[in-house]
C-alpha cells in the first residue's frame, strides 16, 4: 500500500450515499485515498469508508455541513494533518426540498438550499484552491462540480429553487475554471439527469425516476456508478486539456 505522500487524495462532499458513495468506491478502486463529508447519516459514511479501506486505500469520513464554513475549515485541517495533500475535489453534496410551486416556498427553505448547494461548493473550492494552486506552492489538481439537468430545464412546479442553485454553481464553474487555468487546476462540471438515488424521496416522490423514464431518450434512469465514471474521467489525466466543460450524464434528455 502506498504512503500518503505518493497516493492521490480525492475529497467527495456528500460521500455517504448516492453518486458520492459510488464515486468514493470507484475512486478507491482506481488508487485514490478518499475523504468524504457527511452531515447526518454517519452509518452510511462509515460503510463507504470501510469499502474504501477494503480496497486497500485510506479513508477519512468527516462530519461537515456544507452550510457551515467552520466545519469546512475543520475538514481541510484534518486532510492537511492526515494526508498532507488534496488532488481532487468533488462538490457533490446537495439538498432538495419537497416539490412545490414558487408561491409556497418559505424563506428558510430557499436560504438553506442555496447555502448548501451554491455557497458550500464555493467555500470548499476556496479551501482546495489554496492548497492546489501553483500560486500557493501547490501541485495543481482537479475540481468537479456536480450540477443537475435541472439547471438547463428549470424544474417548474417542482424545484425551481434547486434548479436556480445549480445554475449558480454552473456560473461559478465557468468563472473559477478561467481564474485558475494557469495555476494547474482544472474545473469542470457534471450534469446528472434522472439517477436512481435517495434524493428523490427527499423531494417527496421516491419513484420519480420511474415516472419520467419514458421521457428519457434512452428509456431508463441512470445508475450512480454511471455518473461516478464520468466524474473520475474528468478527474484523471485523460482529461488533461479539459476545463470549464459541462458533461451531461442524462441518457440524452
């Protein structure tokens, strides 16, 4: 097993379930040490960490709310202490609220959703850039922001606040990619479509993917592992000339 000094580290926010968990497991299989953040489901995060270690890699599950700058800083301090490096950041953590029209949104819902889905990734990227950028003596790295097809379609009558938060993340991707392109950091974005994860239950419709699958050109929903493979391609040297790019993993929708 490699030491921390020569094994790349990937940090996946919201790594305890869904796309984040699939990405953590695949990253370990590809030779990364893996740090994951989680908020409430510690058991799920520990299970993912156990799978990473079973693959022969080091794991750091860490409770850090993306809406809390102090907890984000503490996570990066733990990474500095335990690994001394960060090579890839996957801004995956996100929340969704029950399906609703705009008229029925409460202010706290909107504020918290943007804090987690838009401001959180900015704060995580800020910490990563301070460590990755050649301006700060870093060796470069890769940042992958996880948006959503909803940023393109707006999700009317369901989640327009969620879609708007992802639109903010996409604009951030464009700006940061240009800002750090000559500092060894590539910044890209994945837009998953309808993927079989637990998030749909959070919105009040666990079977949402099956309801809409006939509208997907490929005629099915996606699996988290299919998104994970796209994330890790963007993270890899195979994507060495790719930055500021948006990759749709949507089955054609």
